[in-house]
C-alpha cells in the first residue's frame, strides 16, 4: 500500500518544500505561474501546479491533492504519472489561452483534473473498481462543480475549468488506448 500512496504523498511533500523555500528565501515566486498569452507565461504551464501564492492556498489544495491523486494511483502508478502529465500540460495550455491577465498558480487545476479523470473513467470502463473510485470522488468532492461558478478575480476559474476538461481528455485517452490494445 505504501507504494500506491507514495507518488501523491511525495509530490505533496515536494509542494510543501517548494512553498517553504519560497516563504523563507524569496518574497514571492508567483511570477513563475502562468501569465496568459505571453511568451514568458509559457514556462508557467509546467511550473504553475507546483507553486502556490500563500500558505492558505497550499493548505486548501493539500488534502484534495493527496486523496484524489491516491485514488487515480489506485488504477496504477503509470496511469497516475501519465494522467498527471497530460492534465498539467492541457490545463496549463487552456489557462494560458483563456485565462485572465494575472499570474495563475497552484494545484487546483490538477486536482480538478484528477476528479474528472476518476468520473470519466468510471463512466467509460464501468468496472467495479472504477465506479467505486469515482463514487468516492463524488461523495468527497461533489461540490467541485460549484468551483466553476466562482469567478472572483483572485480565483482562476479558467484554470479549474481547464483542469476539469484535461482530466476528461486524459481519461478518454487512457480508455481509447486500452480499447485499442484489447483489439490487437
């Protein structure tokens, strides 16, 4: 079981270390987030999920990241790593294209991507395991859909929406690759 939890847990530890380094050594590294439609903001597509604007921002993302990341990893470590990469890239690109002119940072898009991945996977595969994982995600975080309605200026609802869409795409890519492998 420790192997299953380790990826999400160790990534979460890295998030805390990054934020502690920022807090003690730098005043703010939010400028390494995604700044939409700017060349310099492109690097944020990769860096944004790993940095947070405040301790409260990091704290509020930590438990959902650990739980939903672990649920995705219960499918397999490879699926966890591949879906993380796809969600980070696609949600980052979506935020870069459609986001408001501000620095977007934090793991929220990745978290919503994990959530939608689990639900889409349950819908696609209809396996008992996938339905159980999706059900846990809905019961624990069913209110995530309301996050999309939060359009306050300091909340990246575009990042949240991009993460949601990226998770659906990642689950469909996984499902389609599994189906094509089964046909061969």
